[in-house]
C-alpha cells in the first residue's frame, strides 16, 4: 500500500485507541458544567480550555470521538447492507427488476440527498438511531453500483455457471460465490463511506439535527462554538480539526486500499 | 438535417428522464412524509382541542387516502401550488420563490469558482505530473474533500471577518449600503466555502482525464508533426479531456445544492437551504416537501444544461 495509506491507517488506529482508552485516562465527565469558569483558555486542569458552560473541551473531544466514529461506522454498515442487497438483486435478476432497481439508484443520485435527510428528520425527529439509518438510507447508491457491476461480471464466470448447473440455489450462489469476488471493491467503498458518513453526521449535528447535547459529538461541539468565535476561537478549531484529520485519513486509506487491491489502477 | 434530429431526440429523452426523476423525488417525499410514523397524521402532538384537531385534519385532507392526496398534490404542483406552510400559512411556492434567487446566486457562484479554479488546477497537475506542484495540489484537493464545509465557513469568518476584518461574515447585503460591490463582498466567503464541496472532485477529474488524453495516439501525431506544445495541449488534448469533466460537473450539482443547507446556515444566507432547515426544525411538512421537489427540479435542469453543453463539445453525440 502507498505511504499515505499506511500513515492514514496508523493515524486511524491511534484515534481509535484514544476513543477507546481516552475517557478512562482523562476522567473529567464531559457533561460536568462549571459556569464560573466558562470559555477559559488552556490550563493544567483543562489543557484545551472549557466551553461556554465550563465543560472540559478535551473530555468532550474524547467522548465525542466515540459518538462520531460509532455513528460513522454504523451508518456505513447500513449503507453497505442496502447497497449489497440492491446491487446483487439487480445484477442477478436482470430484466425489469434490474432496470427498476438501477433507475432507482440513478434517480437517488440525481437529487440532493441532504434535502431528503432533512425530510426524514422533519418527520422522525432527531436521534442517534435515526441518524444512522437516514445516512445509510441515502448513501448506499455507490455501493449498489459496485456490487451490480461485480455481479454482472461474475455471474457468467465458469465456476458460477458450474455451481448453478449443480443446483445451487441463487441466494447461496450470490453469497458464497459472487459476493466474495466483490470484497476488495467493498472494502474500498466502506472506507470511503465512513468518511462520508462522518461528514454528514457532523454537518447535521452542527445544524442541531443530529446528535443532541449534552451527548457530545464533534459536530454538535461546533454548534455553539460559532457564537463564541470572537471571544474563544479555539473552541471552534479543535473539533473541526479532528473531523478533518479523521475524514482525510479514511479517504487516504480508501485510496491506498484501492490502489493496493486493484493493480489496474496503478499507473 | 439528420444530425439536428438526433440531437433533438437525445435532449427530449433527457428531458423525459429528468421529469421522471422529479416525479420520483416528489413521490418519495410525499409518501414518506405521509406514511411514516410522526408525519402530519400526528397533529395529535399539537397542543390543541379536539375540535381544532378535527379542523386541522379536514384542512390538511388527512381523512383521505395518501395516493389520492398525492395525485391531487401533484396536479396542484404542476400549476405552481405547493400548498401552504404550516408555520406561516403563506403559500409554500411564495416562500420558496422569495429564497430561490439567493440560493441560485450562491450555488451558481460556487459552481463558477469550481470550474474557473478547478479545471486549470487539474490541467497544471496533469502537465506537471509527478512534480512538486502536482503533489502539493493533490494534497490540497484531499484536504478540501475532508474539511467539513461548515467548519471551513467558521474558519473563513474567523480569518477574513474577525482577524483581518476585510469581508462581511453574514447576510446578503449591509442594510446601510446596498450596492453591487457590497453584495459581491457578502457573496465571497459563502461561495468559496460552498465551492469546496465539489472543487476537489473537479480538480481530480480534470487531472486524470487530461493525463489520459495526453496518452492518446493523436497527441503523439500532433506533437510529431511539429505543433507547438501549447497548441497540442489547448487544441487537441484539452478539448477531449474536458468531455468527461463536463459530465462529472453535472453529476456534482446535487452535492453542491445539498451543501447550500450548511453554508447558508453558517453565513446567515437567506436561501432555500436555510428555509429547509427552518422547515425541519419547525416540522413544516408542506414546506419541506415543496423544497425537496424544487431542489430536485433545479438539479435536473442543471443536468439538462450539461447535456446541451455535451452535444456542443462532443461531436459523437451529434453523430451517433
């Protein structure tokens, strides 16, 4: 894998370690308020300062990383599931079902997904589970296209035709013989999907439609920070930097994996 | 004149497909809003008396089946009637119409920035492939893809509005001096922030398609017959390299329009994105439905424009 890809992997492992272990090592509760010491600068007690309610920024960043990463990964898994099902059924069935499902995929790609997300949240309200499902439900299209292409390509392969003529049922053929061929492409899609999900989650949380305070996420930490951008600019810097670094790392890892897994792209 | 017919047929096909996409978007939104738990049917949540509730259900037509209501809604929508906003009772079409010019200005400027800055950056990378400038611009694009728009917006405000105090941070215009220069000054930061949602992708597409074009046989032919390097690039390579870039830009328009929600929120820009946010926060179903359909229609129109551009720059579309 490329140097960038390896660096990205190391960065992500370090961030995952911080997300898991951090809250045990830095024990100030993220919800603990201290209005008398709000918007304080860096100090020994609060290395990254405090927010407008006097909550410790470092603690909120560490706890927020768990929320942000979990939502990102869960939403990616939801997108992966829907995309695999749609792509595999369309590719395997052919005919009108194929046409219907792939035109649906095209149509979903042709309309601004963020507005659909707002529609869903208008109806269902905010919540972590809603957030995961809505991001997943509106980002499965690239996965479906990848799986569709792989299914079309492999369903005519000799080993698949052989298994089919032995009477292996279609679902088993797909799961055991065709989808494993798509795993390299899916790993790449999944990695890039986490980056997209984290960006979407943080945007929604920033708008007040995602993860709700007092539960911290990197996006909702920025929600109030903008009001204090004149007095405490540092508040706005840390969470945004954290999002950028993580998304950048997932993108680099995805690109690195694609180059490593698909030799045709190396040129 | 066969050529003209082919183009017309191609564009008519695209038009029909686009209309289908808008109908699909409206159906998806309408049925989701009206069938999901927590939709308008839960006016029960509103703090009203039983009679008021009955009146609301009657007024919103909730006593009739959803498919029937959808057909009626679609029929009215075709005549420009998208229902009334629950929050203000104004017609949804009026509320959207008030905001439409602002969003089109913002999204159009961002698109222009992406094209005017993105294509030269990608071409420079392709021509200087593997050199320092290529690596630097690749890194800039990668960071641009990773930065959340709203955070970039806050950072831009921090730098240009707070520290340097050279550009305004919010609104479309200052109340005191509503001049063109003032409006442009207000547009700069939001347009730049919004442009980053698609600019890096434009750069990447331009880079790879230019590299591909430079490998073609006709480029070797052009070079070997002694044409100046600049002529080879500008007249032969770029013309072909830009064809996939144009269709990529068309595919990026939905993403750009989605980005208006966050950008308009950061910069207090009174457009459709912020209206959608208000609608979501206030659970204004007719408004959020209308907005989604109008935005889908804008995206479809943009891709039609791209298709027309396509027929201009790619003679194969005209001939095949």
